[in-house]
């Protein structure tokens, strides 16, 4: 039997104003899959995540969450969908007036009625998993870029969500921190066995995490397949992305 995908886009066209941002987009994300959506700046990556999280809705086409169209969701269903979802925002986007502890505790307090003791356990566990024990009382302004991302990761995974959305998790990080964050993302994903969708233009760090790669360009999906077939693909735009990331493979080998 074919399993119903967690997320499915069916011929989705989206525009904020007159200008189309996404045109006739179709793809599916199966449960447990880690999908990387690659695209240049302004290609509609954040828009795509906002569509998945139900912050905005498609004007043409359908977005199905576990088989049901998100435009048909009741308020309660949309709330449940969001509760099951962790969102790592671009730039981390921590609450600047909350310390590290309260940032991570925020979604737990928002969505559960657990005791402070239970919350403390959960927060401590998450801070341990991102190597941030001892930073509880610091405020976002006192953290390095890498630390902000790690707190954001702890916050996004605080409720062990079944769906994790990552918006440019590597942006603005130095190469060493970037590798550390990629490792932590891989680990977080394994720990909670989530379905993950990451939008990024950092191919090098994201390909090793991905089960599937989707390339977004010119409002459309140019490629949808495994990382292995992605690096062997001869499409001009795919090649440009690979070259920009200095990923060179023996493309002519055996072909
Ligand atoms: N709220 C909005 N209103 C109008 N246009 C928007 C809005 N948000 C984004 N856009 C436009 O949509 C396009 C895609 O944006 P975005 O999804 O943020 O791209 P990316 O995340 O790939 O950089 C851009 O041209 C951007 O200017
Ligand atoms: Mg963006």
C-alpha cells in the first residue's frame, strides 16, 4: 500500500501581489523523510515554508497535510498541525527579551500545561543536546551567531515535533560553526525521528543530511530526486548550483 505523504503540494501557484512567486509546484514529502529545498535568494523558499505551516494559503492548487487540504482545516486542526511542527526561523529569531531558558521553554508553555518541574527537565535535556548547558540565564544579545542557532534548534525541537521546518539554518555562520550546526541538525532529526524540510542555498552542508533534494528556480521545480542523482544531474541550473558550491564530480564517468 502506498503511504499517504505527510506533505503534498498539488499544482500550487502562489502570489502575494500580481507577480507569481511559485508556479504549478508539485512535490511530496513522506513521513520520516529529510528533504532539502535548494533555491537562490528570492526564489520563494521562505514562502514555501509559510505555505506548509499554514501562515499563508495557496490561491491555485492544493496543499495536503496527511491527505487533507490545509485550506479545509478547522482552527483546531491548524493549531494541532502547528503544535506538531518545529520551525527554525531564518536568523534564529529568538525572543530578545527572554533568556535562553525561557526561549526554549516558550513552546512547551504555549502548547502544554506541564508543571515547571517537567518543563525544566525538558529544557535541560534540549540544552544538553545542543551543548548549551550553563547558558540558561544569558540573553540573545549576549550569544554568538552559532549559539543563537543552537538555542533556536533547541526551541524548535522542544516538543519533539513530528515535522521540522528549517529556514536557512546555515546563513551567516563561519565554516566551522556551520559544520557543527549541520551535525546537530542531523542528530536532532534522528533523536526525535521527525519529518524534516530544510530550505537553503548551502548545498554542501545539506546534501549529506538529505534523503531527497528539490531545486527551486524560475518559480518551478527544476529537480526532485536523491542527493546522488542531484550531483550527477546535467541540467544547467543544477550544474550552476553545484559549481557555486565547488562540488565537482566526475560527471562524464561512465556516461
Ligand atoms: N509578504 C510579502 N509580500 C509581497 N511580496 C513578498 C512577501 N514576502 C516575500 N515576497 C516576495 O516573494 C519572493 C520570494 O520571497 P521568499 O519566499 O522570501 O524568498 P527566499 O526565502 O527564497 O529568499 C521575493 O521576490 C519577495 O520579495
Ligand atoms: Mg528566505
